């Protein structure tokens, strides 16, 4: 590998370039599109030379959409707020519930622990609609329909198994002796959990939390079925730009750009944890 | 302030002055249109309040489920008038049409009491009604203590009104004696032609007179104009593909979706020789002159393309064409409208209609209050407000269509629209057989059309398969 | 015996017994999930009923009829075929592509690390929105990809709207969204491999193809397996991309399980059939995930043993 | 200082019995070494005493109190782990201080306690470092300091010298007894190294396969290993074990090695005639002239000079390997033919079938004498 012929080096460079182009071009193009009006977007042939406009972003941020049939109110910013709230709250709840459980599964081989752990993980792989469709009725009875509480509960279906399994792997990697040493030094199990297990599994918890956040943010079908207009996140809200009086392509593009910005920013900021979470997450749990 | 003006409006509302006279008077008084509107609403509110206890449910709260649509926008714009009139607090959820009906199904199937009233199409009530999700509105319409005297139920176009009434029997005639009024029509769309006048002039073609003609005209337009396609029709895998132009032309050949047997049993009727011939032509038209990605086309794409000048004409809802002739559409002001009879032997156009309606949830906690909203929203005052001030096109009340200002507004900017309406209104009705498997039948029908257009299956074979499959499903459901 | 001796216990009152502790810790998570299990069983009940929302009077248990009907229902077999085909194609292509990219990026360098982070971006974009992006790009009239296709002579390329290319188009979107997942996993795997065997092979002048197939691939197997099964389970349940792009069309080209079940429920309001379809999908994924977990546990044991 | 009693302890993992009906008493202030090969169950036993794992059966008594159901943090023991088990995210100071913070002692008192023990262990200059910045020896001392700092009445040391290099181990082996004596705690010390066991233990408990096989002072075990396995574990170089069949002659019981009779003075006639195993410690064998009485001809194969002694590998005429050890610096053959002599009065006889040491008269007398 160290000794590469010039030809091979060139071929590798070419292959990498193609890969980068394939994966980056759509993002680049949508980014450009978000600064265009419908008119320049619809121009044939497509061109990268245009006068950029911020009108799409302005429309999204002010919530006023100009269409052929007058001004429409759009709730994009509140959708964005919903996405942030739902994702953050779901991950927080998942961490509070999942980390202690992961700890129990990692440290205590109790009766049926493997079965329970497997059942929990299998939720990760169950078809979401299977649960969602009857759930609408139960939520109705319980008064949970159209509540953040209900949505956050259902989001546990995505976040909890993920956190449980990744964090469990990290806990298992902590030497039991280290925890024993702390117990023997005279500290309760809870102090040990708080002062030893949690800090040592910290990177894993961060990685799992980040991953869960991304999955919650990207979710479409739960919100599609369960969320009403004022609770719905951007993934569903983006459909609102398809209005009866025309499709606002520029605003769709701007909405996509705005809606991926938080996850992108978070992911880039914490990319170390992200890579760790993605790679180890799969192998560990 | 404005006392003279208020008198004028009151006189209009009492019927002493006609509308034109009133507006002239107001204009002479130097009022802007906006102020006039506000005044007008204020006075209508007063007039309504005079004869009926609109405040009976004051302080109550209602919630609506609305589709993102100009009609909903018009209603929302006028909602304050309702609140002022009744003292009822109204909130609403608005969803884009892509997910709107799924949301309705989700809310109603779970027995949600969250929404009191919602927008719907007449087809949907064929599911909602038998499922017990919506209330029969006759109970309120026919009760003079609950309905204000100005409501004027007879003012509704009979065909449209009846299309919203069904007795719940699969295959039962719409608007029969024992029919239940599942919803109240709000506005309805006739499916006819909207065309680009510039392009037609440029290519030197006339309006198509029948389906064969349409195929030829579309092809010529596509060829002569260049960079565009000839005709826009919907094509997504959904009931929405069947019900506009496609079914309107189909009905013009006296073809039906289902046969109703003497025993009340249903069976597929789309594999007749005439039907096959019609399908073959329609498919040919799409293949030759339709949009390239026709199979993804919904209302939006059909409209956007026409507005952007990417297509020369559409065979779709009239109001879709209407919307494309305004706003910042590239082709605004260049569109024309015409009725279309696909069958050369037919005397007139027989459009299938889509009716945006209002229905009352059976799970509503206060149906009387909900009815207050429904009768206001479908009442003559709001209809006039919508038709003249907003884009509440295609009203369902005869009085509006007779309104000179409304007709004039249309004639000025929407050439042929009124003629188109007049030419086909008589034959306009729902051409589907009401039955609970409506969506199964139409979705599969659309899927079959897609296969035919993609040449995955020959037309006659595809229709035989479709009929067979539909018969099987009808039997499975105990209907066939 | 113990009773005669003074036990040293903490003075403070509440104390969770050692045996109960793990249950107490995992109980909240369990309860939350069990709350979700109840609707699952409801769905099982539905699947054994003749249950159409539009015909509430005809609701009754028909036991296996919904399932039996599948045998003679071409639509079902199409759903099964399309789902498996979709999962098979996406996973195979993503695996090959992901492995290729991982090999290109294997050497640690600033450029490679930067590229690998960049390539993760599609993963951050919700599949539903990614589908929307691609829909814009493949629009026949103004889409950039349609334009590019026309430049290379594909004048009439219809992407998702033609049954011939619809599968290809959604697969392309799936690849765009999910290849980074496989790439990063295999990259982590490659970089964690011990260097000795490769150095030894290089010294001995062993051909690189031999090294790849006989050393690299076998050592990478745990990672490949994990990635494959993870993706397979997600892919066979694909909903977002297909629903957002074509809603299952054109024709029945893309009526995969979840899309078909969704349409069955919300449009046909045929709850019984919808539930039965989902139960079958669940059975498939459950079997696959069982295989996965077993392998995963085995691999993990082995990995621990080596460490 | 306290006592420790283990009564009929059983511990199973799945189907495997790790501790099998184990009973052991440790006296007040005693230093007991648990010695045995890996997998014997020493570490499990230690953790069981510490309270971080529970026995399936049996009781653990500390200072006479039943502690079986008491959590680790309330048992008041100190423990050092073989792998040190330092808290990687805490400084050496915080590591050592952890038993003191649990008792909510005032800060100054904690600092003083840590300083004192750190000084004793000569790690007071690295207290601010995190474990990953410490050398192995410093880690080991930190772990030890953590175990000692609270002056626990019972100290559990799990092979603390295992993971440090030979030089350090040698130093510590000298230093530890002093330290532990200073502490005055009752100590249970686990090791696999017999020299450590010999150097540190007041008594040694030899464990194998989940059982205690022999308990006794270091001398007792070295001089009278209960069976072949213990004999083999104790001693470096390993004891020579030769299959023999003792015979009775005019002067008493003897065995033949390369046709040379070796008299076993302290064995009686009851050992004769069966297959036995002769155990000869390498230091009881010496090189002699060919003419010396009882000289056995051998061929010297190799010689390994160690620090304090020289070990020679020789082959008998029949090809049996024999290790001979002599103090370093004393002369001996390097290669080729030579002769050895065996001190028959220090030889052991084990039963071939059961491996049990056959009673030797002198040892029995000694034990009787002790008992009296």
C-alpha cells in the first residue's frame, strides 16, 4: 500500500473524486436551489449562474408564503422548533431510562436478562407501522393523541433500543474490578454508577445519544401518522410547500437546507462521537 | 363614521339595493375595497344576528381539521366574523393535501373527539358515513330552531347537494329519498379544459371537440411549440388520477365504474368494448403528449406545469386552471377555459365533479355548536365573501353564480370560465358508484392505467385483469 | 444462624436488595416498551379479523383468512417480491460501494479523514427529505439529473415515473443515503485490523488480490456481517424514500410491505389486510434479527476472547 | 485486626462449580496467603470476602459477624487488585482518597491520610497524575495505597505483584512484609508465585480446582506437600518426579535409580511393592565423584545459571530427566558424563494412583511434636 505506482495513485484519486461528487453534489445543488426563485429553477437548461435571492429563507422564517392564491401561513419555523423539542426530549428520556437499564444488563446477569435485552433490541427492527396503527386508538383512549408526551413515548421506539445496546457495550467494556474497587472503598452502588460507570462510559453515551438524536430527527412515519399540525416536525412539515396553487421549489430546497442544518452542525461539532457511535454502535450493540 | 355606508349595506342585505348598486354607492363614498369588505362583514353579521340567536353557543370552543387549500384560506380569512357573530372560539389544524386524508382517517378511526368539523370530499364520506364517523346533517338542516332563516338550503345546486347525500347502500343512488346528508358542499370542481391561449394561437389549433381531436391537438401543440408537452392529466397511483378528466371523459361515453345488479350486488364494469376503446385512446394521448413523468403527477404538478408554460392545456379541475391564471405564475392572464365533451356523439360535457365539503365529526362533543359553524361557513354571506373577495371559485350556491359582480370578475380575467360552467353544469355530477371500496377500486384502476401507459400490459388485457381483481375484492368484502 | 449475630446494616432506611437492583434499573425502560407491546398484540388480533373501517358491521374473526388470501393474491406476491428485491439490491450495492470507499480511505491521513466526515453528511439528512431532494433533481423538465442524462443521450429518461427505472431511482436514493453508514462501519473495521499479517504478506511478496481475499475479507467479516444485517433489516422495511418519491407506483412497481400496508390502512381502510401484511413483515425481520443477534453475540464473545 | 471465617462456601457459574464447599479460618492479625494455579478460584474467593460477589451457599464471617448479605461498602475491608483497577478518570490522589471520601471525612484529614500512605509507598510526588501517566510500579503502589489508606482491619491483596516487572517484584517482596506488619491488619494475600507465598505468608492455603488442598506454614508445605500437585507447585526449579517401585532390602526400604539403590530412611514397609512416585527436590541432589557411595551416572545436558543458584539438567541412563540445583558459584560439571547422589532421607514418596503423599516417619513425628 505504501508503494503506489503513479497510475494507481491517479486511479485512486479519480475514484475518490467520483465518490465525493456523487455524495456531495445533491447537497450542493439543493443549497444552490434554495437561493433561487421558481423562475430560475424552472429554467432550461439548468444553470449555476443566477442572482441569488434570500426570499425563500425570508418566507420560511417569517412564515408568509406568497402564492398565486395569495399569502399562505406556513408553520415551518414552528415545525423546526417541534423537531428540536421532540428530538431533544426523546433522547433525554431515552438516556434517563436506557442508561440505567443498559447498566443493569451489562453488570448483572439476572434471570432472563438476555431475553429481555433481546426483546428490547428487536423493537429496533420491528416494522413501525405495525405498532403505530393500533396505537392511534390507544392514544385516543389515553388522551395522548396529539400530545408531545405521546409522541416522545413513541419516539422511544427508535431511541431507546439504540441507546440501550450501544451503552450496554460500553458498560461491558469497563473493567468490573474498577467498580468493585469503588464499592469496596465504601461507596454505594449508586455512587459507583454515578462516579465511576457514567464518567467512564461517557463517550459511549454521547455517541449513542447523538445517534439517537439523528434517528429521531430523521423520523418521518411516526410523525406522519401521529402528529397533528401544531406538533409536527420538519420531515412532515416540508410537504406543506406543495400547495394547491403551485409547488414552491425554492422554498422546498430552503426548507431542506434549514432542516438539516441542526443535525449537520451537531454532527460536525461532535463528529468524533458520531463516527464512534456509528462504527462501534453497530459492533457493540 | 361610515353611517351612510352602513345604511347602504343594510339596504343591500335587506334586498332593497342590488349588489352592484351597493358597491357603486360605497365606491362613491370613497371607501377602499378593504374597508368596504370589513364594513360589509360587520353589517352582514348584524343582519344575521337580527333574526336568529347566533349567540346561543357563545363561549364554546370548536376545532377544525382543514386541508391546505384556497377555500380553507378564504374561510380562515373570514373566521373573525364568525367569532364575532357567535362568540364561539374556533381553532384549526391545517395539513397539506398529500397527508390530509390520511390525517382525517387517523383522527376519525381512532374515535378522536379533537376535531368537530373537517373538510372532506364527497367520495370520502362513502367510507366515513358507514364507518359511523360523521353525522347525518339532515337532523340540523331540517330543524328551523337550529338553522338560521337566511340559510336557504334550496339555494344549493341540486346536483351538487345530492351528490353529498347517500343512503349508505353500496350502489345506492346519490340523493335518493332515504339518503343521509353526510356533508355540505362548499365548492365544487368541474373537470374541463384549461388551455394556454398563446400556444393555441401560435400552433394555430382550435379547441378540441372530442377525444380523438384532443389527441391530435395535443400532439400538434407539442410538436409545434417545442419544449412543452401537449396535455396535462394526473397520473399518480391514487384515486385522484381517475376522478378528474379521465372519468369525466369516460362518463361522456356512458361508461360506468361498477354495475349494480338487481340483487344489489356490485360488479366491475370497466372491461366493456367501449371502455377498452376509451382507455386505449386516453393511454395513447398520455404516451404521445402527456408529461414525461406522468405517473407521479398529482394536482400540483399538472397545475404548476400549466402555470409555468410547460404544458399547453390540461384536462382537469376548472379551478386548478383558475389558480394558474393569477399570482406570479408565468402564464398568468394567458389561460382560457372551455367545456369538453369527449364523445363525438354527446351533446354536452358531463364532468365528474369533486366537491369540497364540510362534514361534522360524530365524535364532536357539541354538535349543535358545530352546526353553527357549518351553517355559517356554507351560508350565503360567507360564500359571497369568498367568491368576491377571495379565490373561492366554483361556489355551490345558485345565487352566487347569478351574482353579476362575480360573473364579471370571472369574465374579465378568466375568459370562457363562466361559459364553460354554464355549458357543463347541467351534466355535472359524481359519476362514481357510491360504495365503501371506492379507494380500492380507484387506486387499482390508477395502477392499471400506469401499467398501460408504461406498456407493461396491453389495454384490453389490463382491463380484464382489473375487472377480475375488483370483482374478487367486492366478493371478499361481501359486496359482489 | 444469622439471627444470633448482629448484622452490620446501613442506618439509612431505603435499600434496594442486591437481587432486585437489576430489575429496578431496567424496569422503567421495560415498562415504556411494554406500553408499545400492547398495540403490537392488538395488531395481531386485527390480522385475524375481517376488518374494514368502512364496513364496521362486517367486522368479525375470520382467523387465517387474511393470510390464506395472500396465497392467491398476486398483489401480495408482488409486494413480497419487490420488498426482497429492493432489500437485496440496495444492500448488495451499498456493501460493494461502501467497501470500495472504505478501502480507498483506509490509510489515515488528513485528507482521508476529512473526506470520510464529508461522506457522512447524507446520513444526516432525513430519508424523506433526501427523497424530496432527489425528486427535485430528477424532475424531467427542470431537474439537473434529467438535464445531465439528456447530455449523454438519455433524452427521455423518466427516473421514478417509469416502471423500468423507478426501482433504479429509489435504489439510487437509498444508496446515496445509506452507503455512508456501511462505509464508516467498514472503515472502522479496516482500521482496527492488526497490521502484522499485512506487513508479513508484503514482505513475502504475496499478490495483493490474495491478501485482499484471504486476509482482509475474512478478518473484516464481523463488520461486513453486522453492516449487512443492519441494512437488510432497515431496507426490507423501507417506507420513507419510496412513499415520498412514488407512493408505491408507478403501477405496482414499488409497493413494498410498509407502503402497501400504509395504503391499505389509510386509503382502503382495510385494517385486517394491513395488519396481516405487517405481521408477515415482522416475522421476516424477527427471523433475520434473531440470526443477527446470535451472530453478533458470537462475534462479540470471540472479540472479547481475543482481547 | 479482625478474624475471617468462611463456612462451606459454594459458588457456581452456570454449571461449573468454582468454589466447592470451601471452609477457611484466618486468625486475628494473621497473614494468610492463598496460593494456587490460575483458575483455582482464589480471586473469586477474595471477591466473595470483599462482598462484590455472593456465594450460592455458605457464610462469610468477618470479626465473627455474618457478612454474607452485607454489601461491599459496609464490610470495611481494603482490597488491591491484580490489574490495579485504578479509576482512570481520577488523579492518583483521588484514587487513594476514595475510601476516605466515602466516610465523609473532612478534607484536611483526607489529605493527611493520603499523604501519609503515599509517603510510605514513595509515590507522594505523583499524586496529581492520572493513572495513564503513572508507571506500572507507581500504579501498583497507588492501588496498594488505596487499599491501605483507610486502615481496614481486613486487607485483601489479589496478586498485587503479578503485573509488575521482576525487579520491582523483588523489591516489593522485601518491602511488603514490613508494610503489612506496620499496618497490623489481618491480610489475605493471593499469589501464584510460591516464593511470594513463602516470603509473605504466616500460613499458606493451597487452592486447586475450587478447594483448599492444604493449609500450613510455608515450611510445612514445602517440606511436606500434601500431594504431587502441591509438591510441583512449590519449589523452583520444580521437584523431580520419578516413577518407582519401592522395595524392601536389608537396610530398609529403597528404590533403584539406574540400578543404584537409594535408601529411603523414613519410610516403612507399607509403601513397598506398588507403583509410587519419588519426589526429589533439586537441591537435595548433588554432583559427586564416580567413586562416591550411591553415585548415579548421568549425562549433563544443559546448565542454567540463575541469580542465587545454578540449575543443571541431567539425563539418567534410562533417559529420565533430572534437575539438580546448587548454590551459585559452587563448581559442577557443565556437560558430559557425571555422577549424582541423592539424599534419600529428604525424598518424598507419593502414591501413583491418588497422588497423595505417603506418610514419612520424621514428618509425622514433627507434627506430633507440634501438637504436643
